[in-house]
């Protein structure tokens, strides 16, 4: 799978997230205490922008109905009946940039 540069690491300080674009997708990059993760921007429930949600630790909470997702695994941590997980992508730091592996 191709790796795509999506942001400079300096744009995503620890505890923050950043909306980026790559390969015609909206991707959210998360810096969780120095560990980098990435996901689709659209919430798997009804499509709200997770980049407008709240990030605490490795958990992002959707701004619309407050479902929470583990950005490391995509698992919904607030609703055991959630029909599908958040789509997450492998992410890496290299040469001061954030790279994401897209399908
Ligand atoms: S759209 Fe995200 S929880 Fe409903």
C-alpha cells in the first residue's frame, strides 16, 4: 500500500489532531502523547467530522452524538451496538513528517 505524506509533524503537537487531505480523502491525524495515528474524518455513525470532535488520550469523541472511538484500533468505545468501527490507517513519522498508508 502506498504511503502518503499528509502533514508536517510540527503541525500536530501532542494532544492535538489535524484535518488533512490525501488521495481525495479527508484524513484526521492524531498526536496522542507522541504516538501518531490516523483515521477517516467521517464518523461511521452518520458522517460527522471527527476533526471537530474532542481528543482525549487515544479516544476521539464525535461532535454530533458523542460516540467515542479508539483512534489506535477504530473500536467504538461508547456504544457496543455500533455497526462498524472507525476506519483507521497505519501512520508513521519520518523526517519530520507524518506519513499514512492508504488502501
Ligand atoms: S455522527 Fe458521530 S456519533 Fe453520530
